C-alpha cells in the first residue's frame, strides 16, 4: 500500500525513497524538512510501496533518480 512518513524531531532534512516489492523506485519525497511543532506535514509515496530508504537531503538530485529505477543490493 501507500506509505507515508513525517519528520517529527528529526535533526536533518532527508530524501525519502519509496520502493515496490521488486525494488523499483515508486517515488521520492525530496528535502523532507525536520519538524518541531505538534502537527507535522506527511510525505506520502505516490503509489504502493513496500520498502523505504532515507538518505541525506539532496541525494536524489545528485543520483538523478526517476520512477522505475531499480535499487541493486550487494550483500557480500
């Protein structure tokens, strides 16, 4: 299903990468800002996602990712 995160008490801005069951990129919430208030905005996926990867803000632009890109894991 769709996933959503919020940034309550997070210290730094993040890029939130949403992936489906095949590790294909569904969407990215770029520069999700830290929130220090009682009500924080949420950052939802644009479609069904199973996995999430959070990286420092700006990494999505640096990697030039787009929906459909596939995450490769090398677990040696």
